[in-house]
C-alpha cells in the first residue's frame, strides 16, 4: 500500500464512503512499507545510481546471471562477489562490457554510473596472500565512489616497512587493515593512528591459523582500543563499513 | 630525546662543537619518540584534558591506586574500568570526589576537565542484562565528551519496541548496539539504518551462548553489511571506536 | 498510539479538523504497534490473566523486585526463573503469597489467575540431576495451564524402566525429554513414539559433557527424525515450545 | 515370534501339550517385537502408503539402488535424500517414472500413493543460498501429504520484506524458518507469531559462520522463547518435526 | 508384572478362566521387564552383595542421604562418588560405620559384603595431581572385589621410573593408566605391554590442558593401538571397564 | 647389542680380558633393547606368523609397496589399512594373491599364516554408513585369528531390531559397537549387557556431527558405566583392543 | 640397582660366585636406571646444588610441605610454583628462611646454593597484568643462575616504548616475551631481533581472549619465523627453555 | 633516507644552507630505516649470501616466479616452501639448475652460495607420515648452513627404537622432534635430554587428531619442562628457531 492508497482511505473516510471502523480495519492490515519504507530502506540504494550487490556462493550460475539481467534493466551499478572463474566466463559472454577482477573474484556492471564520494580510504595488507581480500575491498569501495590508496605487503615481520608509510596512511579518513596468520597488523596500525581502523582477518596460514580464526581473535583482543572488526575474508564488509562511516560525515 | 635535544645536536654540529660523525652517532641511537612522538601518539591523549584509562582486572588494588595517584598529578580526566566493588571502596577513600558507577563498574576522576565534543551516540541494548556493558560504553563515551541517548531493553523478541524508536535512533551519528544470547539486534538495526553500527556481544545467556561467543558469531556473520564488531562485553572498546569515527569528521 | 488515538485521527479527518495531508503526516510517524500490535503481539499475553516472565540472571535483585512489583499491578500471573536462593528470600518478604520452587529456582505470583488449557504434557528425565531443569519446565507448563505427568529418572542405562512407561508417555500430546551426559534418551523416546518430542540437554556430567554441549550434539544428530531441540538447561524454552504446539491445535 | 506363535503357546498350555513351566520358558525368550511391535513401530510407517526414507551419503550407489528396488516392491512412497547428481542419473535409468528435484537433491518414487493431510506448513528462507535445504524440507513435507507455501528470500537485512508477509505466514499451522550466516530470522519470526517455529540453520556464509555453527548457536540462544531447533542443513528433519506436530492434532 | 503374574495368566488360560484372546491382550501390554528382566539386568547387581553406585553432583544432600538409606535396607555394598566434604560430614553422622576416602571423594557402605574376585588390576599415575582420580578408581575396583597394585607418580618426564616398574605392571590382568597435562603415559605403557590398558585423562594442568581435553585427545590418538579410553577424571568408569573385562574371563 | 655380546662382556670380565671398570663403561652404553627387547616387544608380533600392520595415509604409494615387500620376506601375515583404490590397484599388480576388501579399504597378505584364536567378537553397527569402519574392524580381528559375528544396521531408531538380537550379541566375549551421528548405540548396548563394549564413533552424519566428534562425546559421556572408547573411525584400534582383552584371558 | 650393585655382579662373575647365565638373568631384569641413569638423568639436577621444582595445584597443602621437607634434607635449591596465599602462609611457618614472591606465587628454599651461570635473559611484558607470569619466569631463571633484565609494560599499543628499548633488549642471549589479549608482542620483537624469542601467552583479557587461547594462536601463527612458544601462563616453562638454550652454549 | 642523506642534512646545517628549523622539519619525516635499519634488520639477511624465503600458498604461480626472478638478481640463496607439484614444474622450466625436493615441497636456488655454520641439528620423527615436515625442516636448516642428522620413524610405540638412538641424538646442539597423532615423542625426548628440543606437531592422524591440534596440545602441555613448540606442520619455523639458537652461540 503506497501513500496514494493511504490518502484514498482518508478521503473515503472524509467523504463518508467508508465508516471509521471500516477505515480502521483497512489500516490494521496496512502494509508496513507504506509508512516505513522510506525510513527503513533509505540505506538501501533505492536511488538511481547506487550499487546492488550479489554474493555468488550457494547460488547456481543461472541464478546469478538472472539476477544480473534484472539489475541491468534497473540502470544501476552492480557488483557480484566471490565469482568463480567458471561463472566469470559465463557472465563475460552475457555482459562483455563488465569489469572483471580475477584476484578479487568480482564482476562490476555499469561502473559508469558510479558517483564519486569525498572520503579517502587506505587499504593496508600484511602479505601477498591477503591480496584477494584487499582487492574485494578495493573494488567494493570504488563502487561506493571513494578514492583509495593501497599499501600492500607491509606486515609487522619487517616493521620498518610499515613505519615508513604510517604518516601517509594516517592521511586517509578510514583505514582498512587486512592480515592473516597472526593478524597483529591492525592492532599495530591502530596503536599508531587515531583514525577508524577496520580490521579484516584472512584465512591465510598454517594449521592453527584455523582458517582465519587466529587473526580474528587477535583483532578482537587488540589492546589498541577501538578497532572495528569484520568477518574473516570479508573485504566487502570492510568497504561497506567504511561507506557507513564516510557517508555520514 | 625531545625536540629540544635534537635541536641542540644540530646547533652543536653547526657550532662545530661536535663533528658530523659524532652527530650521526648520536642520531643513530636517537630514541624513536623524539621524531615519531607527535605522529605516533597524537591519538593518545597527550594534550591536557584528555582521558587516561586503566583496565583493572589482573592488577592488584595497590597497583591501581598508585596509577590513579600518578594520573591525579597530571591533571587529566581518568577512567578506571572493571573496578570490583572491593576496589571501588578502597578508591573511594582515596578519591572521595571521584564519580562511581556501580553498574558500569567504573571510576572517573576529574570529570570536570572533560571537553564537550560534537558527535551524538545512541546506545541500544537488547535486554536488562546488557546494562553493565552499556553503562561502561556510556561512561567512556561521556569521558570522550560526546552526548548520548540510551535506548535500553528493546530487543527483537518484541520487534515493535525497536521499530517505534528506530527513527530517533537513526538521528545519532554513531549507534552502539549491545546484545547477548542470540545477538541479532545489531544486524536488525544495521539493516534499518545506514549509520555506522558498532556491535557489542555480551556474555549473557544460557549454555550455548558460550559466554558471548554465540552473539559474537552472529554479529560477525550478519547479512547487514558493514557492522563494526568489537570484543565480548567490550563497552569501552565500542565507545573508543565511536570516538575514532567521530573525532575524524 | 492506541486504537483510540487512531480513531481520533480518522474522526478529525472526517470532521475537517485536520487536512488529509496533516493526517498523512501523523500516520507516517504512526507508532508501529498502533496498527501492528494485535498481529505482532497476539503471542505475547496481552490478555488479562496470561503469564509474564522474568529471567533473573544478570539482573540485580532490586531490578527483579521492581519488575515483579510492576507486574503485580497488572493482575497477571508472573513467573521469575533462575531465582538464586538469596533473591528468593528477598522476594518472599515482598510477596509472601508467591509460590516458590527451590529445585526449579522459580517464583510464581498470582497463580490463581492461570486458566486451564486442554493439552497434556509428559516430562521425562534421564536422571536425578536433571530435576532442576525438569521442574523449571513443569512450573512453566503449569503456568501456561497444561496438565503434566512427570516420568523422572528413567534413563537408558536401565532401558526397561523406559520401556515400562513408554505406552503411558505416548498418551501425552507433547513429550519433553530432558537428559545430560550422553543425552541419548530423547532420541530413544523419539524412536518409540510419533508425538512431538522436545529434547532438552542439561549441563550435568563429567569433563567432556562440556556443560551440556555433548548431549546437545547428540540430540541434534539423533537418527530419530524430527526431534525439536532447545538450548542447554532451557526448561522454560521447552515448555514454551510445548505451548506453541498445543495452543495452535 | 509373531502373534500366531504366541497364540499357539497359549493353546498348547490349554491343551496340556506343554507345562506351565515350559510355556514360561518359551515366553522368557519371547522376541520383543512379538508383543511390542505395534506399539514400538506405530510411528514407523508400517501402514500401506506411508513414506520410506533413504539418506544417501555414506552409502554406495549400488546400496541405494538395491534399497529403492526393495521399496518398490512394497508399494509405498519412497524418498531418497542427499542424492548426488551422479547417483541421480543412475537412479533415473532404473526408475524413469521417479520425481527428481535437483536443487533439493531428492528422488521420490510412487508419489501417487501419498495421502493428503490437513495441516498447512509455511517455509520461510532468509536468502537464495538456503534454497537447497528449503526444497529438501518442501519435498519431504509434500511426501507426508501437507500443503505448503514457500516464502523465500525474505531475510532480516530487508526487514520490510518479512513484515509484509508475516500475516500470511502466521496463517500456517507450522512455520519452518531456514537461515544461514547470522541465523537471526527464526528468532524474529518467532517473536512475531505464536505458532510453532522450526528453526533450521544452514551451512551458508563467510569464515566464522563455521559451516552453520553460527546460525545454530543463534537459534538455540534466541530470546524468542520456544523455537524448535534442528540440525544444520536438516530440511528433512524440519519437515519430520512438522509432521510430528501436525499428525497429532 | 512378575513371573508370578505371568504364571497366573497361563494358569487361567489352562483353566479356561480366560480365553486365548484375553490372554493375548494381557500379554500384549505385558511389562517388558517381566520377560526381559533376567537378560536386561543381569549386568546390574541384582544378586545380593553386589554394589550400588550413587553419583552425587547435581543431587541435593538430602537426595543422596535418602538414596543411601534405601540402599542400606537392601543389604548390598554401596558406593557414593564425588562426595563433597560438606556432604561427607552429613553422611558420616548418618552412617558412622561407612568407609570414607577424602582424596577419592567416596563413601562406601557395607564393604563387608564385598566378594573377592580373581583379577588383578594395576593403577598407574603420571603425577601426584592424578591421585584423586586414581583413588576413585581404586575404591571402585576394590568394591568390585579385585586386588590392586598402585604405581603412582611415574610419568614420562622421568622415563626410568616407569621402565623400572614396567615388568611388575605387566603382571596385572588389566592396567589403568591415569594422566593429565600431555597425557602420554597410557600410550607409552600401551607400547610396552600387551595387556588391556585403560586410559583415563585428568583435568590437571596449565591453560591448554583445557580441563583434560588435551590428554583425552592424546589418548584417543595414541599410536599404541588398542587403548581403551574413558571420560576425563572418570576413575569410576575405568574401574567399571576393568570389571567388564575381568568378570567375563 | 644382543644377548651374545652381553655374554661376551661377562666372559671377558671373568677372563680378566677387561677390568671391572671397562665392563661397567661398556654396560653404561649398553643398548636398551639388549636386555629389554623381549619384555618391551613381547606385545609386538616378533613371533613368526603374527600380523604386521601398515597405516597407508601420508605414505606415498611407493613407500607402502616397499614396506609390503619387506614384510613379504618375513613370512608373516600383513595388513595394510586405509588403502585408496588407486593404491589398491597398484598393490594388486605386485601381490595378486592378496586379499582385498574394498569397503574396509584393506589389503591382507599371507592370510594363510593366521592362527585361530579362541575368543568370539560381535560387531554391531547402527547404520549402513558405518560399514567401512565395521569392515576394517572385522578384517583386523580376523587377522588376529578371532571368529566374528556381524550385527549390522540395528541402530536405536528402531529399537526392537536391537532388542531382538541382544541375547545373541551377549554371547560374544567382546562387543564392538560402531555408530555415527548421535552415537547412542554403544551406551544402549552397554546398558543391556555386562560384556566389554568397545565404542567406535564414526564420521557419518549432518553438520553438527562434526566428523564424528558428536558420537565421540556421546560415548565418552555414556551413563552405561565402563564403555571402552577408541578414536573416530578407528575400526583397527577397536579390533586391537579386543585382541588385548582376549589374548590375556 | 645402583652402580655399586652392578659392579658386584661383575665381581661375582669374575670370582665365579655366579655363572655367566645367572649374571645374564640378573642383568636382564636389571633396573633401567642402573645403566641408563647418568644418560637419562643428566638433565635432571642430580648434581648437588641444582634446583628441584614442585608444581603445587592439585596437591594438598600437606603433600607440598612433605615434599619440601624431603628436599630440605637433600641440600639443594628448591622452587615451589603456583603457591596459593593460604599455602604460602603454611609454608612460611615451616620454612621461615624461604624466599617468598607473592606476585609470582613462588617459594624458594636454599637460594644460597644457587650457582651463577653465564647467560643473560631479557624478560619483556606487554602489560601490568602479565606480571605474575613474568615474575614466575624471573624467579625460575634466577634459580637456574642467570642474570635477568626486566622490560615490563612495553606492549605494542604504544610502539615507541618498545622501540626505545629494543637495542638494549637485543643485548640479551635469550628473550622471553610475555603477552595476553592479542599476544602480538613476541612476533613484533621476533621481527626486530635475531635472538631466540620465547613467547608466553597469558590468560589476561576480555571474552574472546579465551583464557589465553587467543594470544597462543597469535604466537604460533606469527610471521616472525622461529618463535619458541610455550603453554599459557607458563613462566616456569619459558625459563626452563631459556636454560636449555643457555646451558648448551 | 640512508646514512648519506642524513649526513648531507647535517652538512647543510653546518654550512648554513638550511636553518635549524628546516633541518628539524626534514628530520621529523626522517624515514625510520635511516637510523633504525641496521638494528632492525640485522636479523634479516641483508648480507650477501644469506637466504631469502618465499611461502607459496595463497600466491599465484606467476607471483612466485616473479619473486624468484627478482631474488635471482640479488645473488643470494633462495628457498620457496610449500611448492605444489604444478608450480614446481613451472619453476623447473625457469630455473633448471634449482634443487627440488618433492617430499619437502621445496625449491632452492643458488645453494652454492650457502655458508657453512658450526651448529649440529638432529631431526627426529615419530613416523613415516611426518617426513614432509621433517624434510622441510631439513632443507631449511641446510640452507642456513647447519649439518644435520635425521633420526626418522622412531616413535614411542616402539620405545626401544628411540632409546637405542638417544645418546647419539643428545650429541646434537639442537633437536627438532616432529610427531603427529598423539604427539608424545618431543616430551619423551625432552625428558631424556637437556638440549633445546623444538617440538613440531603434524597434521597426521585419525579424526580427533584434528589436523594437528591434538599433538599441538600434547606438546604445549608436556611435563618435560622447556619444550619449544612451533605451529602445526611448520618445519620451516622449527629450522628457523634452531638458527636463532645456534647463530647466537
């Protein structure tokens, strides 16, 4: 029920076409979105030009392509994440103009519709194996319109590499720090700068890294107060959080 | 070595009191903070009037009181967290003018020195048992100078309680959402608003809540993209993260 | 906003005291429960005489007593669960007419207001140490108005004890089966009868019982298809689920 | 020993062909099922037309086909679950008239023999990736004879989608709610309706979803009292529980 | 229904007091134990003089004493395990003639009724902290009538202590080996002797001993093939298993 | 150093060819096995005709075949476990006369050399998916020379199937009970019979079966006192334990 | 059997008091330590003046005091660890001349007998709450005779504190680094210096620190290659490892 | 900024080409490594001839080859670990003169540049399946220049095999002990010798070995005080730790 129908009920009451009780009855089953929609969904890209996102694992290739086709009609930038290389090939045939990032495992359609935003995001990684997650964060943040600077492969095993860059990193508005294995890098960065630090554990590493559980625990327990932690390998979530922070400034 | 000493070395070089090599030697062992201090510590309350924080568990009562006394001399607002009631009694004798919050288990000294900041923080809790963590976040955020609005006991078991308040909650700049047991509240809030949502799991609940592990996992896995998760019961960390976000706007 | 206020808006529209747009504006911020209340809360005891429940752990004694006092004014049966013996003593002073069950750690106020319901519930336990959970389920189910038959201490170590009673147990409409340690009893019962079996793991037992995790896993993995599992030690939840099943028949 | 043999013993006693003690001796080793069969197995589909179920993983393809062939002779509807696509192809050759659901990974033979039952079941899913589990539940419930309404892809990230449908969902007799990742949907539904809600965690999601452990914990710890939880991905178990509830009304 | 009642049914059939069909009907609800008792319970101490066992945790002091009193009337040896010192004091007042072992936390009543058995059991411990579990095993095994030799405090940190004794240990029929921390002792013993080795992990040790989980895993994974593992701290279970092995030789 | 060399040292002392101190020095570095070998290894198949065992995973195919060839020269029965089908094919070419069990994933060479032993072992399984583990236990036990009776697929979901067979099962000297999923079968059997029951958890089942952890915990926590538990899927270990028990009677 | 007895056997052989075969027989049951003692135990403080250690938890107060008394007779330095304050008071009465460290929870007897060793050990801690573990390491290392330098409270939250000291720390031969919460300090130190770094996780911290599991995982997964990790809170073990390293140089 | 640039700043100050304040400003952004490089990195192979290491998992084949090529230009020995056989083939084409160890999954380039070091390392394994980890340790240790002795397949199931070799093992300066399954071997070795023992758990074994978690816990909890534990399967880390110990002697 939209604003239009709501108005008609009120007009009907006014015009005595329906009784008060009939109006009450209709309003009782008044669909939620009629009044709440704007509020509830203002965070959800209903405006033209804002990205839609499809998380691919668990969906069949056909489902993903159907979803992409329905997005294509809406004229909005669209992001698909965790795209397998098989799926990527199929999508490419359907959408040859899409942008493909093999490392990030992403597909972006209608990137031309993205509007630039003001905030600056630094993406810091500990090692080469964190790149896929970093690239997923990068693609996502670019889709939201932010400008990005990557600082890759400056983990704490060679602390000077980080210290050399920390002043530049601190110039960003939000810092995404991605690390696997011991996952100490976000805490070290968070101890050196006062900016919001978004910590992303990755599933890199030996046995007890436990598919990212070890760096996750490290980040949650960091003594650098106020780290924002997201789920393991969740580059998309990190960029989304950066967007929440930057879009409200 | 402070800026003063550094200048003297340079002056000595200039005045030929020391050779270039002697200067190099002195600079080689140049303590890190001499050059890095401003950068490294600008997030760390070196300006008069900024809070110092003491985490009490694992420290003896005597250690805590000694630390508080040394802070008292520095003329800065000071926060002690996780203060047991026994310790609280001892501190009260020493610092009768301190502010004590039994629920939050905090002591604040020199609250008069706090400077007001611009940002607004909403603190939302699912149930009554989340109050100690919420109060710790509240005391911490007040210490940083922010104005706060609490929305307590509006968990998802009675969804309308949340929906009634969501518009008001959405007026805050940062939203801290605290929940134990299933921990679904931050995800629901994060699905309704676009502001930064800081999710705090609490150790409330039956057996498999596992001292907060269950809500922690819920929050990390939320499909409301971009939740910022902090450690279990970490009200202090949540407020610190809010501060990182707000102080950089 | 209650039905009364909603009616007044409609009447105001009709009487031209407010314009359609003013009415729309008021309805837009119309509190959710005004329209949704009946639907959303019909499971929530808004009718006179239906129980309210207070889960005590994590609440201060004063909070619990305040809550009980506010319930007392509403003239409805009230249940407090996980009441420590200290709290129980305090409550007794305030509400001497309450019903106290030390084993179940419950307090019930205004039991006279309970209305009898049609369903029959069997409560089966494996051993003596499961009694507190069983009694919590029993007190809760009685509060909902159901008649109960307890079959205590008939675990599978002496299978004939169970087999002797199984025919009688099968006469109940819903069967709550409570077990710690290995937790196999619900699966055995579920293999013998076709009635809904609610499985409750308890935190009884040696080391690897892991505070109920072992029987919980057993129950979730039971090859007796269709067991309904609730949380560890959650007698209240089991009775609530029985109520969901029976109140919809 | 069947009823026939039992009768003969009694007749022999009566006819003095055996002494009382001889009869006692024979009865002592009286096989359990002779007397207990009807009782013990009345839940087990011994009546013509009731389904038999084969869980395929861990069985060789040959074992599964042999089992299906023996069922085919019994003239009863038969369900095979978790059928791999390889196995599915082999079964299709043997039973071309069977009904195959690739998403649900099920095969149903002799669906024509199913008898319609009275109960209505709603199946609610949070996202597209929960479909295989939902379809397994759907196929199973249809096999038990119930009519079903699917409400797919209405997770809490877009709460209004759920709220729009909740009234219709509440018209079902039993509600199966399936969710992965954070797994909060069953708790939200359970907070909105009073019907029996069967919560099924799925193994969808990022790192710490831990193959379904995260939503499982969420569901067990839900503050919506009285959720019935089944094992991870256990669509079959959920439908079986629905059958236990509905067949006893 | 006892043997007596069963005989009467047969007699009634014979005397034509009831028809065959009436007899069949009565036999159909024939309680299980009537025919199955001897079989099902022959392992369960129905013979005069065999021990009864009460596991105390989770039982109230009153429950334990009531159970002990009912045992006292049956004239059989009785063992209570995990008796707290408070409970022990209460029991002592009631049963001053009982045997109390503070280390094992056991009470034994009517030890005079124990019958000596043939088997020899060696109890080996790694360290002093394993003594309570060892003593529980010892008291239990003595109750079953076996003769015991303790080999305490010969863990693998000083391997020669074990090697000195291994030949004597190997003379026992069953060897119970108790160890906490790393839990390697049972595997070493099992590698040196061919006798049945019952491995008991204890909850001794530093952080990652995890209340016995670490030695439990060690024992389950021992490359000394054929260790029999029981639950953490389960001295009673180890002795019971020894009894199962020895009583069947 | 063998017995021979030891004797020569003593002879040399006697003959004054070496001094007492020289003898002492030689004895100090006296290799352990010289004196200890018989004792230490009497459990280890040094006698002609006793089986050797090779656990294949983690070994290259070449390593396994080399080991088998060296065994072949020793003229003793040899068992290889966890043989992949690829490895099996390679071994078959080398040892066409070997006995291959595809379900058990075993190869046995020189089965003709096995000596019959007295003990009887029953192998009980809950379901079809437990067969590979059961067959591994069966092959191993046959290799040790024992006669076996399998009771397959009599899990507790249809309790009467077990009860029908329990008397026969109880005639064995040792009972191996194998179950996955909930793993309750060994506890039920252990509650019905007094014989040694060896419980083997299998990695069968849905999500929270956790690759056998769930039935493992069930078996460790069984209230049927005195179950002997072995590692997950460890059919070989179960048979080895049976051998320890039976070979010492 | 000591060296003395061994010599007598040889002498008896020589003197023809026993035959070669009798000697062989005696040697076969020759206790292990007789020949192996020097080898096996050279690491075990058999020389006068070397420390004995008693780990107190799990031992009764009486057991500890008895052990201390037997040590006192041996005239060697003795260390008791994890001494509760109650036990400490009792020990003090018995051994007033002992050295008590309340923070480390240690008692040292006969410290005067310690011999100085050459190596230098640095003990680095992240925070104040790591002090008890650091002090246990310190007391232990001093007992072994090493000279120590403590660097307390220089965790990575204020990185410059560490960097200021790192050159001095690097002058030690072995570095023990102790940290709780996130546990990143040892990895940072290990990345800055090439000396052996012994990493000790402590059980300090919030919820997911999980009693030290989080820093333990961090240290095991450190990308600073070659950290030596010991158990949680195991200050004694860290110092023992330092001793192993230093005593072999 | 190198020493050269630093000197020029000082010279410029002296020559009045820049003011003191300008010099200060330049020094403030003075890159860290300029002063700290020698200290911070002296452990990091900056000297010609010292190895570089590449951990391959998570890197694309192209990334690894590019890294190897850039190393090749530096004229230093280079080690790549965890090289898949596919990658190995590609690398071989590019660097035919490299040394390939299929078991260790390593590639070494420019082994001719390795300088011999003084220390001796023993590598001890429990079983054949530990070989890949042992070989990785061996290749790494050889790269560091140490001489090695392997003692393979001497696990505690046949204790005499270990005892026969222990004296020779004890002649090494550092002992690396590698074991899966129960992981008891390092503790036994550590109880027999006083040398530094580096314990490496491997991911070998049945179900509850849990991919190496079980031996890891065993080693952390060993009662042989002072074991140095590294991560699961971390042969490289073990050799690196050996290098830390030996290079500082």
